[in-house]
């Protein structure tokens, strides 16, 4: 029995949570309700179900990314009340698209055939689900290093651990991530 439209949308929850997490500065994440932003995005998708139900997964993911960008922009606006230089402000939608591209590129790093590239969207969702299964510290260390480009020292300071401990988190996290991805194939 194939999943209904509600279950298919719910399958995007971890993917949206990861994209949201990648866009908000880790130091600001404690102030921003990312799970609430994801929940609002999915609520809007459920309300638009008649419109998006016939779309393929890539089209639905694009719609969800746009809705997430709008919701994140609204949420961040609440927390950033100080004046900003509009010329320096990067479009949140562009940043979300860039993160999605980085996520897909990470998955595709060892893939070169065209048929494998077609499956990237599905793999991005699987990766987000696998990341969600990791312990918080491992997930945080991996996200900070691979998406935010932080060094071991920066991650160690942020997590309150030694660089050696962070290296262990990264090593174990990557190993578990590979296992979770193999399980979901």
C-alpha cells in the first residue's frame, strides 16, 4: 500500500529541519524555534495539499523549500530587530537553495553517472532522516564542519569539548551516518 499525500509530506520533515538548521547561525539557534518553523511549513503544505498533491517529489520539495524560506525569514525578522545593511543581506531563499545544493553535492561526491544524479532529491531526504537519528553532539559536529565550514577548534569551543573529543564525534558520526544510509537503501 503506497503512502497517502499526508505521509509523503511528513517524509520531508527531517529534510526541512536540516535545511532550516543549516541556514540559522548556530549561535542563534537557541533563540529561534526551528521545529516550529518546520511545523508551520508542513501545515501550509497540508493546507495546499489539493494544489501540490499531483506534483512529483522534486516539485513538492521545491515548493516546501520556498515555504520554509518565507517562514524562516519571518522568524528571523522577529529576532533581528537591529538595523541591517540591506546591501549585505543575503537572500534567505538563495541560501536555502545553496544549502540544498551543498547537501546534494555531498551525497553526489562519489557519484558520476547520470542515473545516480536523478535520485539526489530522494537521497537528500534519506540523508536528513539519517542525520536525525544521530546523537545530538555528533549531528551538531557534522553540520558545523560540513555545512558551516567550522574548524575542529571552533566546534570544540561551541560544544564545550576538546578538539580531540570533537574529532571522535565526527569519526563516530560519519560511521553511524553511513550505517543508517545503508539501512535505508
